[in-house]
C-alpha cells in the first residue's frame, strides 16, 4: 500500500480519536448525583453516555456509507455520524429537562457559574441551596449538542476510513470492531481525565483539563493507529482477500 | 413499504425504551441505586432490590446481544429449510426472535440474582438483612419487563438488517450483522433509560417525603423513603409510580430519536433519486440527510431555550432555605 | 496438563466452599499462572484439533485474571465507576486481537508453523499500549489519578482482554487464522466475526461485574472471584451453542456441558457464601426504624 494512503489513515485515526476525547469533555455529564437533582447535567455516567451517542453515530454512518457501496465520501459520512449523535444528545437532554421541570418541579440551573455565559440568565438565586445545580440549563444544552456532534464525527471518521476501499478496505465488521475499540479507549481516558462529572465548556474544570485530555488522546490514538497500520501492512485484513 | 417499516421500528422503539426504564426501576439499577447502596451505611435499613450489575447500557446490551445471537443461530438453521420447502421466510423470524429474547432474559435474571446477594452481604457490618422474599419475589417481574425490552430491540435489529428483503428496495439493509445491531441499540437504549427515566425515580419516588419543587440537597443523601402505602416499600411499588411519567417519557425519547434518524435518512434517499434498484446521487442524499438533521437540531435548541425561560418565569427564584 | 491443573483447582474449591484456601493464589501468582496458561492455549488454539473444551478453560482463566486485575485497580476509587475500566480492557482487547491475529496469520503464511508465534507480537504491543496508558492516567504531568499499581493493572487488563477475544474467536471458528475468522462462512453465509459483539460484551461482563456487584465494606476476594468463574461458565454455554452449529456436535456439546457444570457448581458456592456471610437471612420481616 502506498505510504501516502497509510499516512492519511493514521492522521484520520488520530483526528478521530482526539475528536472523540473532545466530545467527552464537552458533554454535560452529571453522574449519579444528577439523578437525585444534586448536580447539573445529564443523569448518567460518562461511559454510558459517550458509548451510547457514539453507537448511534456509528449506526447512521454505516447506513449512509452504504449509499456509495465501495468508496464512501469520507467527510459526508462522518458528518452524518456527527449529526446522528447530536440529535440523540438533543432529545435526551430535552426530555430530561421535561422530567426535571414537570416531574420534580425544579428549574434547570448551573452550579458552577453565577450567570449563564450565553443567554446571560442569572443562576444562583434559582438554585436549591446545598446542591450543585440541577437540570440541564441552556449553556449545558449547547455544550452537549456540540459535544455530540464532535464525538460522533470522530467515531464515524475512524469507521469510514477503515471501511472505504480507497483507504484501508477492511470488511464492515472488522472496521466497526477496530473503530469501536479505538473510540472506547480514547473516551475512557477522557472520562478519567474529567474525574467523572463535568458541566460543559463553561465549567472551570474544562479549561484546566482540556489540554491534558487532548494530549493523552493523541498519544493513545497514535499508538493504536500504528498497531492498525501494522495489521494493514500484513495484508491479512485488507481488501485483497476480502469477500 | 419502506416508510411503513420505519413506522413499525419507531413503535417498537417506543415500547422497548419504556420497558427498559420500568425494568431498571423494579430492580433499582444504575444512578439512583447509589442511594439504595448508601442508605444502610447511614442506618436506614430498606427492603429495596439492590441491583447493581453495571451501568444500564451494558446490562441491557448483554441481554440484547445474547438474544440477537440466539436469534441469528435459529434463523440460519431454519431459513434453508424454509427455502427448500418454498415457504415464506417470516416463519423463521417468528420462532427465532421470541426464543432468543427468552434466553437473553433468563441470563439477565441470573445476573440480577447474584448482584443483590453480593451487595447486601457486603453490608454485613451495617446490619442490613437479606430478605429472601425480596430476593426471589423481584426476579420474575425483572425478567418479564426485560423480555419486552429485548424482544422489541431484537425485532428492530431484525427489520433493519433485512430491510432489502422486507421492503423490496435494494441497498436499504444495514450492513451490520444482527448481534452487532442488537449491541448498538442495547447500549443506546440503556444510556437513554439511564439519563431520562432515572430522574423520576431518583428525585421523586426515592425521596418522596422531601418537599416537591427543589433539588435534593447533599445532606438528604441516603435518607430514602422506605415506607409504602401499606407497610414497607419494595421496588415493585416504584414501577407503578414511574410508569405514570418516567417510563413513557423515556420511551418517547428513544422513539423520537429512531423516528428522526430513519426519517431523515429515507427522505434524503428519496430526494437523491431512490428507485427499486439503486440510488442515483449518494452525495445529494447524504447532504439532504445532514441538512434535515441540522434543522431538527436547531428546533431542539430553540425548544430548550424557550422551555428553560418558561420554567424560570413560572417557578421564580428559590423560596425558602 | 493445563486441564488437570485447573480442574484440580476447581475440585478443591467446592469442597472448601466459601473458606477458599485459594490464598496461595494471591494476585501476582494468579496473574502469572493465567498469563502462562493463557498464552500456551492461545498459541495452541491455532490448530483446529485442540478441543473447544480446553479453549473454554483458557477463556475462564483469562477472565478470572481480568476480574482480579479490575478488583485490584478499582478498589481505590476511579471516579467514574468500575464498569469503565472493564470496558477499557475489552476495547483494548478488540484492537489487540485483530492485530495479533493478522500478524500471526501473515507470519504463518510466510515462514510456516513456527510463524504462529507472531501472535505474541500483537499481544506484546498491546501490553506496551496498556502500560503507556497507565502512565498517562497516573503520571504527574498527565491525568494524575494517584492509584497505586495502575500501570501494571492496565497492562494486565490489555493483555487479558486481547487473550480473551482471541480465544473466543478461535472457539467459534476452530482456529484464529485471520482468513477463517474474517471471511470464511462457517454458518450459512456468516463468518465468525459476526459474533464479535457477543464476545465483546461477555468478556467485558466477566471482568467488570464481579467487583461492581460485590462492592461494599465487607467485600471478600474469594467470594468476588467465584462470580467471575460463574460468568465464565455462562460464557462457555452460549459459545457452546454457537459451536454446535459451526464445528459440530461433539465439540459444542462438550463445551456446553463444561459450562453448565462450572456454572452450577460455582453459582451454588457463591449463593451459599453470600447467605452465610451476610448479617442475617430472613424469609421476610420488618425493618429496623431509627428512633421511631
């Protein structure tokens, strides 16, 4: 295989991994306390949320990649995956807010900032004292949508560059497995980086930890990418012998 | 026919996610379970079912993937026989999907039985007894709710992987094999059930004696409501409450997600020149799909902004201390 | 030989029930045993004549090692919960297994039978990636989680995950040769790789559920690991059902019987251990109230 194709595959894997990690940093993850309305964010753990949105993105990407058959357009397919994950996050957050507002009677506010940086709504006087915010306020919602888009884009990018006959040319199942493995590795390292919960890009934790997170994602993706390149070079997984 | 099958998938998705949330309420799983875990440590002995298998996404994925595998095995075994006898292939699916779901639910039930024992016996020093009627009495409701979730998800995966056969449009099937589709939807349904339905259980039902209209403060953690309408509450009482709001809302989430995903893809395909045999302009199809998706996202953002503004105006700042 | 050793160990356990004197196998010794036995069975698994029974025992041992490693690492509090590190292990395992099988098959095609040692290159590279991830997660200049032994733990988990996936693939396909696993239609038109979702989730579950379900102040290692073997038993039953259809009734049925026996024995031992070591077991009853 020509060196330039190998380099493109490696670069796409690294970009995909880093986008996956960035997506995890942007999602408003509340963890277990959010289910008790003690913290802001979506009421689930980081791992579940990011695997769920990545899987939806991967599913949409595979359907769209099937339109072309052998040489999918890398950018359009990845963007479809991103939009799929973004819609999933959007609906989850919106209906979550409906349950917070009408089921528990609380106002969605953030616990980390006194004023919403985008809509300029004051937060502190609406917050229950002795909690760390509750619900999914507007800025967390926007952050979650962007996080879904970015994370889904990353996962779908790794998948499409592996399945396309013009690049690595793996079979569909092999490409999905490898894409899933690389995405999970990056996303869990990012989850450890944020310590389990984060409110989104307005959270002070985001500015502190994003550089470390992206560096770790770069190193992990680079190593996994080199492994995948070795596997491609052996020719055992590639298009030549494919059904 | 393609759109008709899309509608069937959306309906199945609604039912699947609703029952997933109710199942995670009967066996108190995932996020609110941290309170059930904390309660004995603070002296509040309870009669809840402390089911802590793993995250909801993974435990649901286990049941669904096992069901998908068994269904695939049965389909591969039965379809050659049906083709040889020239009978329609639907006969194979109608046997394979429920049997697969049954095996998946039984495995799920076994996993549930071990984790309640494990967690409660690790609470020895806090004097939490193991109630045998709680342990055995919840297993069948958990298995039945899980069966409904799993059979719906297996059916969705079956339809999506055989869409070419079912609708007559070539290239409509998803290229993934059946167990992998079950894994994907299993994790997604678990993640959604964990994010939306758990709020109703964790905030409202578990702390029902705390005031309505405020978040649960950190000092309340562990002080769950242990008494029911008549006597002491078990996890079965939780499902009846959450089925009024949390369960259907969760089902609505997944149903809407599947609806908009499939609908915008198919509209894109139609606008890109879909015929029974091929798709004329794949780039145009993908582009329209992305455009509709971004349009829906903008509507969601507007809806949420308006909703939060309405709540702030209607409820007002926090009153009390 | 490996079979007798592990069967002997299994024999010991039910007799001593929950007083497992399994204490000889502390974490390091269990790791070394599982690594050596696992690697030997993995290399031998290339040949289709190795019975699925032996591979099944290999899978159970490797999952046991993984669960022990998760327990060692996650006890200190990861921040995101126990399932995260279990899923990380199988995530690494997927990438490592694909690479290992590809390298092993290619080297075999080039230089003949000695070439199956090529799979060790894949496993070794994955161990390096696991160790580097551990350094990233624990190091001062990076994520800085300050968990003792995280580097070693992540390396063990990466290797355990890779071995588990390779062994499960070879159970279904008969061999882990990449051509068979990825392309050969062993069941209708379906290659063994179609079942990789099942392998992923079952191996992951075997590693993450034991600690997550036994978490608490009075958790005991012997009891927790009983659950890991019990999950291995269910794993063998389901893989056996698939093997009946791909490799034939003899291999499949023997694997199902092994899985069923292991599951019944260890499930009973686990339930007995939990019931006897809990505070109190009552049929039903009222709860203690706090000050009325």
